[in-house]
C-alpha cells in the first residue's frame, strides 16, 4: 500500500535539491513517498512542515 504524500521542508541550515536538481522550497512542499525522499528524511535533510492552508474563497460583500 502506498503511503500518503506529506509536506516536508529542508532541515535547519540545509539546502536540499530535489531529484531533478532544483532547490527544495524553504517553506516546504508535498513530497511523494519515494526512496529518494525517505533517504533525505532519514538523514534529517528534510523535516516535517505544516501543510499549506487551502486558499480561502473571496467572500461577497
């Protein structure tokens, strides 16, 4: 069974590259459950981050 994607961010003082070579966003992003991501978590290169809140719809006045 596949695990759910989770929101991760680079650990304190770390710069982490994604598998495609682009920098991991400092405020975090959803990460798939891959061997690459699990290895970054195990090495504490990536740490859990609070999920980004869903955008609120503009209310009518």
